[in-house]
C-alpha cells in the first residue's frame, strides 16, 4: 500500500553456485512478505541463525543487491525506482553496518565522512551549515564535535566508532535505518548503549529501524515487531511481546531455549543443532524445518506449510496451527 513506510512483497533472492550445467541454485531469501506502517516509527528485528537470509534481506532493502523476484517499496515507491534516484533514496534510507572499523578508511578522519554525507546529500549548503548539523547530530549519540575533530578511526573504541556510524546515518534525518548486526562487534557491556540510542532516535526523530540480529535479548528489549527467518523464509512475524512470549513456530521456540539463563547450566547438547543451517538448495520439499522439528509429521515433510494468521498481527509458517485460518 502507498501509505506503508516499508512493504516487502513475495521477495526472492536466488544465487547460482557453480556452472550452468553442474551448478545449483541457492534461495537466500524465499517468498518473504512484510508490511510496516508509516503512521508511527517502529523497530523491527529480523532474527535467525547465520545463513538464515537476514543480511541478504537487509542488502536488498538498501538497494545493494538485485531482487530476483517480488518487490520492496519504501514510502510507496519501489526500490527499483529509488535506485534511479539514489540521492533521494539515501536521504530516506541509511545503513549501519556490523563492523564500524571497516566502514571507515584508516587513511581518512571520521569527520570527513560526516561532512561528505551532509554536503553530498544536500543536507547543508556549505561547510559551516554542515558543521552545525554534524555537531547537533553527534550530541544525539552522546558525542561532541571536539571528540571527533581531526581524529582517525583507530583512535576510537568500537562502541564510539559505532556511535559515529549512527550519527552519520542520522545526518540525513532518514525515515528508515537498516542496522545489520550493529552490536555484534561491540563489547557485551556496551551493547545496550547502542540499542538505547535506537530507541531514543525512534522517539525523538521518528526514525524506523530494520534491526538485523541473532541476539534475542536485545531484540526483545528494543523491538516493536520481530520477524524470524529460517533458510531464507520468514517463518514467524508479529509484535515482539507476542512472538517472544508466545512463539508460534517451533524454530522460534528453539531460539528462545538456546539463550543461556541465570542459574541454568548450559551444555553443548543444549545448543542449536547447526548441521543443516546452510542447506538452502532449491528443492520441491515440504517444511524446511521438518528435520529439526519436535512436532514434525509426514505432512510436514511432504507439503510446504501455509502462513497462518494467529492473534492480531501474529503469523506463523507452521502446520501445527491448522485450527487457524491460513493466509
């Protein structure tokens, strides 16, 4: 719908591995559909194991990967349209990447990136206006202009550099920020500082976030919505509280059970079995999770499941909800 800030419709991304004759296709993203409204800002976490398709989805939203099939619209316009009007697009949508040390060249000062964003995307008419905008934006992430002036990336900690990455993304006052594992390279004691910045920016600036993560604890804390991905498919979606307190898919249950809890002894047998996490070769099979699912039946192996509507916005791609209406 035109009034949706982000709509992902029947999205596919296929990679070919090997040659035309002996090679095979990998579906990194498989028929994913999500609608996020524009009437208020939101944080949507996309969670799942490594290889589940989270980063591929993020890169397509950012226009960094071509779409094999389906479409993504942001602010009512297709990403394909936006790629022909990139300046307009990157004022509306900004990225934050996993490793802040690879996002900045060690040969350039970090402030040069901030000026480049402000001036190249027409957020300031001159360097004086750009400095005022940069100073204000740095303050929003807990830094001052003097702290970054004339300094290089190696003069900052990972947490500080990621806050500078957030400031760089915020300079354009975007509608959507796509953050791909933004706390993965940061010390655990500092991760909440970053996700708290996300929450504050959502409230103060009305910025929505697509937060790619495998960390369910930060996802629960920061998210309005959660989408769980497995082998390229979105297998569950809904309000964060509903998804994490009443998981509708066995895979989401497994992810939650894998989180170490205070007082519990966590052994190797309790961890997720990762043996088939990367096996996404296109096949005419049933449920992708059937081999790991404690509820699996013959029908799960033979037939692909339907997306089932549960309560409210909560949906699950699972046959165990056959009492509900498929949609």
